[in-house]
C-alpha cells in the first residue's frame, strides 16, 4: 500500500530563517526516493513536515489527499527515522522501545521486527543509552522497516554504521520495497553507494527543490566534454555548463542536458572526448554555492 | 558491479547480451527474475524491469506470462549481426589508431591477426 505525497509551494520558516522555500513536488508512491542535499539544505525540515513533526508556514502538504499536521489518521501511517535517534529513550531498554513502536503503529509487523533485530544483532535487554552510535542507527532502521507504514522515511540512517551493516540496511530496504511496495524516502550523503537503489531523486539546495527526476534519466542527462580548451569553449557555448576543470591547455566542462546525435558527431569530429557524468558530480555541481541556476 | 556513470539499465542489458554471446545463456534459457536480479545486484527493481523491457523490444528476450523471461532462440544471431555492423568502427579503428600512436607498423598488426587466425575455418 502507498499514499500519494503532494507538496505545493511549501514554505517553512523558523523565526527569520527560511528552511524551505516554496517547495513543490508529487511523489506518486510505491517507490524508493533519494533525497539529496548539502548540510542545512532543508532535507530534515522537509521530512519533519511530511511526518507531521513540524507545522509548515505556508503552502500545502497532503498525504493520501489529507493534511498532515495534527492529523493522527495520516501520521499513524507515516514513520520518520532520524539518524541521531531520540535522546528521550536513553533510559529505555531496546525491547521496550520496540514495544512502544508496535503500539504506535497498527501496521507494525512483530515477526519481521524480530527477524530484523537478529539481522542487525540488537541486544534487546540493553538500554538505548548504552548502545553504540551504529547500533542506535540500526534500532531506528528496525523500527522504520517493521512499522510497515505506507510512507517511511530514513533521515541519514546510515550514520555510524560500518560498511557491511550499511549494505545489510540497503538489502533490507530493497527486499522490503519489493515484497511490500510502499513509499520509502532515503536522505543521504553517500550518493555513490546508494544511488542504484533509487527510482527517483530529489535534490534540495538552500531550501529550494532544484531537481526531481528519475534516477536513470538523471544518469543519462549530463556529460563531460574534454579536449583543447578553445575547442571545448566553442562547443559548450549556449549549453548549460555546470562546472569546468582546466589543466594546461586541456579543459573539461560538465554539461547538463542531452546532446543529440549531431552534437555528438560534431564533438567527435572536433577531437573532443565525451564522457559520462556521475550522479555524485551532478549533485555537487547543482548545489554549488553561488550557482545562479 | 555497476557504475554510476551511465544508465544502469543499459549496463544490465549489455551484461545479459554478453552472456548470450558467450553462450552462458542459451536459447530458451530462463533469465533471473526482476526481483532476484535487483536483490543480487542491489539495484532498484524498476531499473531492472527497464533493462528487461529493452531486451524484449530488441527481440532478444521473450516473456512467458506468469513464468518469467526467456532468451529468444535467434538472440545470439541477432546480437552477432548487430555487433558485426559496428565491429570495425568500435574495435578495429581505435586499435589501428592506437598502433599508429605507438608506431607499430601495419604489417606487424596483420601478421599478428593472421597468426591468431590460423587453423580457423575460412568463412
């Protein structure tokens, strides 16, 4: 089961700080979404509004057609897992935290939770406060997955996890998304590692949504043009250039947008080398400080 | 396994094509399911489905409803035919250009090719 997420001109201000600036997007649901952005770009703010943790200042947010804030009918079907965990739970045992989570969510699956506890080797009788950073993240992951909520969001849930455990997390998310299609949003900095999991990617920069695109389309939508600096300059004139690197007479320009067959042939004839652009590079350049786009 | 630098569905399709050309996947062999493929390679199932769809459109795979995807009997020949068309521009031309940069005489290249081809049936 999944619910459509509709965000329209969403603005969130804390005093004089604008955390989200007229963000609009529609998530049709049943997919894995990647939410990318630099520190302070508004990722956690957006997820907090979607989870009903914060009331937005302006615009509209609807999940399954209903307003989110102060609406238990919606928030009981949404789960946001924060990477840092919840400090108020420090004195509770892991088993108790899981029990509370089960009471909170009607969709909770306790057999699946037990499976995940085993997978991530969580000690049920220890207090949350005594857990390592990584184990605490893993506890959040177990809660997010076992809640089986139609909208589940993991905000940098990989923090403190070692590589093998991160891969366990990715495998579990993927297996779950295929077994029980639901909307899963992953916010992350580790783009290269996790991007193959995404069906769609959203990029926030400075509170604005700068991009929302299918991951596969994104992978095909940029290229690096390399060659003699003057020839490169002439070729990219009029194209959207995200960034440039120069070494002696050689220059490499990152172009965003599809090149047609004629342009490709022209580049090849001019002795230019066309290479693919990595999602991570695209991300870095789209969120470059001072980027006018 | 898959890099982030070109559409992953294209890389999946190429991998399956390579398996067919090598004979690792034979005519009417079943291909791994979308779900298994996605889990094994840790990629989004929609991406895998897109690759499979392209292979179906190219006539290399066929679908049996409720069972799965299978290799078309003429897939190897279709692929060989397609690769033959671009073999010289994709493989030979760059090799010759590289040899020229390294100042390897054309004669040496020809000798090598002849040496590697002896014993082979002439078409």
